C-alpha cells in the first residue's frame, strides 16, 4: 500500500467525521430567544400597556430582531404582571401624555327645568379643552360629529379615554378606529381614572343656562 493511499483514506475519514459532528450539532426546532429580546419585550409591555403581540412583534422587526410573533406572544404571557394595575396605568399616562385626550359629559340644569349635556374633549398633558358643545339630546352620531370637528385633519391624539356610557354606542369606537385613534375604556364604576376630566370644568357645573 502506497503512502498516497493512506493519506487519501485519512483525509476521507477526517472529512466524514466532521460531517457527522456538524449534523449532530445542527440546531432543530425554535430559535432561542435571547435575553436582550426578552428584556425588550418586557420593557415595551411595561411602557405601552395597550400594545399586543402583533405591535410588539412589528417593533422588534423594525429594530432588526428576527423573532416570530408566536414567540413574542409566548414571552408576553410569561412576563410578571405588576401587583397594582393602577401603577401600570400611571406609567402609560406618563409615557404618552402628549398623545392622550379624553371625552366626557357633565350635565347642567336650565332655568326651565330642562337638562343640558355638555360634551368636551380635553388633552391630558396640559388639561386644555380641545373641543366642547352642548345639546339636550346626545346621541352616538352627534358625538361622532363632535370628534370629527375636534380633529378635522390628522388627529393630535393617538389615544382617547372614554367610559362605558351607553351614549357612545358602537358608532363612536368605530369612528375612532377609522381615524386611527385607539379608544381606551375606563374600568366600569371606576372614577379614579376620569376624575381629572371634569376637574377643570367644575365651575360650569353649578351655573344655570337658559334654553
């Protein structure tokens, strides 16, 4: 047997060995989610309580991270939830105060024993009234018209806080979605999140209007 044959066999065996090793080490299944990506998911959840898996997944893709929406959803479920939901709400208000507005009503009795409904839209950052109007018969379509008049072009608010008043119906949330405004419903029977709405207009509540 010539030395060339031995060298050839050795090279072939060496190549076969490393091919087998590389196949055994080949990863299968889901790609592991790194600690950096997990921390980003948890941070986005904490700073943006209204974001769901599709939105966070899209943000991660724009940042250059290769991860599936299913993996994002799985890690969102594993995230530890703060014990106090109010703290999450306050964090959201602080982070998005310039893009938040709210709508609400208060009533004013008239000298003729009727009741007027004062509708207003107020910004969260400076408590500035963006729009208001008065009616004796508020309907969902009338409210939609008021929101359209308050934001005739590109809306300055990206989030609009409202309660569960039946006057809003289904028309108001639908109109907000068409305007690319996210509606945030307050908890039923919870006054703590909406008390700041009427605080700046409390002086108007005790006066009498003629009609």
